[in-house]
């Protein structure tokens, strides 16, 4: 079967019952995405498929043939971290680091959802063309990613710094 993983075309032969997470980790050697609960409850396995976040532990790999799959390994350019990865380091947005890959992928997809005007369960105005990255919006949208170490304050600070409109306005000045 053919896949596009982190921009690279790859082929793999595996049992059709293999999850996307197991394909990435066990067959392609991409160990960044983690197997936490293996039930879709913790978000440690979050990856991006065509820019949308999914729990790779719940997805059969065969469903994602010829689609753009991005893992944490594909977020940065050689020699340079993604701005969100740098912010995680700066704000201590990780402790053991186990949840960090899923948090990073989820936050990048969350920012894309906001830019498209996709509402969440706490969005007040469903007809609004733009949705602010408020504290409540951020917490709701990231609620599927758990951190057992409790690094939430650093995670929130890193995401806010990276994706808040105030930061973009300051950079433009």
C-alpha cells in the first residue's frame, strides 16, 4: 500500500487490521507518535491527515492510503524547530514529553480550525467569521489531549504565544 508520510511517498506491506499508529511506529520507524491508552482517550497518538487531527490508534492504516499524513517528525524543517516546538521548550510545555507529539499536532490542527472559523462547543457566536483564541476556546479545543505530568500551564502558554493574533501583530510591527 502507498502512503504519503511527512511529504515522502512510502510503500508498506502489512496486515489490513493494522492501526495507523502501528503502521507509523512499527513498520515505518516513526516513533514520535505515542501509544498511550490505545483507546482514543488520551491524544498521545494524534497525527494530522490532510491537515485534520485524528487519533492514529483508532484508525486503520488502510483507510489513509495516498493521503497526506504528518507526524511530529514532519513538523520541523531540517535544523529548525517549528515555532510551536520552540515555544514548548521556552514555556516548559512538557515534562516527561510523552504527550508532547500529540499536543503539538493537535495544536497545529486547532489553529487551522480557528483560521477556517470552525466553531467549538464553547464558541459563543456560531455565525462569527473569526473566532478568537480565548482561554476557554483553547482549553476546549485541546481537551482531547491529556498530560499526565500536569504541564498544562506551559502548554497553554506555548500555544497562546504561537497562535494568538496579538503575537502576529507584534511581529508585523
